[in-house]
C-alpha cells in the first residue's frame, strides 16, 4: 500500500517542485527585465552636453555599449539563447527613443504649472529611435518617427504608441522599452511563452535633450525629420 501511495503522490510532488522552480525563474526574469530598462535609461540620460549648449548627444557606440550591458544585467539571456539555439541578442528586444514635448499653444508654453495632468497641453514627438538590435519597424515596442505619442494612464501596459500622462510637461525624456518572452524550461510544450514587457522613462540629467549623433551610424538608430 505504501508503494502504491508513493507512486500516486510522486507525480504530483514532482509537478509542484518543477512548477515552483519555473515560477521563481519567471519572477527573477521579470526583475531583470526591469533592471535592464532602468539601467540603460540611466546610461543614456546621463549624456553631457558640450559647453555653451543644453543639447547632449549619444552615438551608435553608446547604444551598442549599453545594449551589450544586458549580458551583465541579465546573464540568463545567454543560457536561454543556448537552449533556443539562437544568438543572445535575438532573445530580448530593447528599443531606445528620445521624446521631446512641445507646447500646443502660447497659454501652455507660458504656464508655470508642473503638477497634474499636462498631456492636453503638450505634444510628444519622437526625436530619434532605434531601428537595429533585431528590432524591426513592425516590432512590439518600436516607437516610429513622425507619429506623435499619445497619453495613457500611468498604470497602462507599455505601448509603442503611448506615454504615461504624468510624463508630459516641458522638456524631454528618454524612453527605453524592453520585451522578453519567457519560455519555461519544463513543460514548454504545454505552456506558451509569457511576454514580459517593461519600460523606463527618464528625464535627461544634465541636458534639455539627448539627441542622436548620426556620425558613424551603422543603422542602429534613426534621427527623425526636424531634429
């Protein structure tokens, strides 16, 4: 009887154990995706402008360096890429964009209010955006040029076409969007990949705007018309 009971209980115990391992791995992956988004946004937002100007710039080398920092911030992507049989940069999508806010009218421009919802007073324009790092124009988190970003609730899921309402106001920001499809190691044939999407929105620390220097650009980013 003990042997029969053990044979009946063992599969359930194994299922609970393997499921617990995958839940912990998913939670850790979620935290790492958040870390990647926030860390890269800090790297880009700290660009320093030249003397006598308030506009800073990053170049293709800066973007590649921060993108490759993912290997340090989220080393799981290497193991995951090996399991899938692809390069590590094909397992995670990271998109960069700089957004500049422009007042819609003189009343908005002259307003001194810095609190509340200012999304009705400003247009959010994409200054430059990444098109490389395995992030095609049809990707989930690619922010296209010549398309104004729309305001959304602060608790809304990340979207390539929207920004949190609370981020609207005079100035600019750096937006980093990260998407990672978590595939369970056990039971991947029964459980579909779980998409983890996180975004970070950071004001430039030392400049009014962080623009993109197109010199020696290898196609990783595009500067939008008018900027």
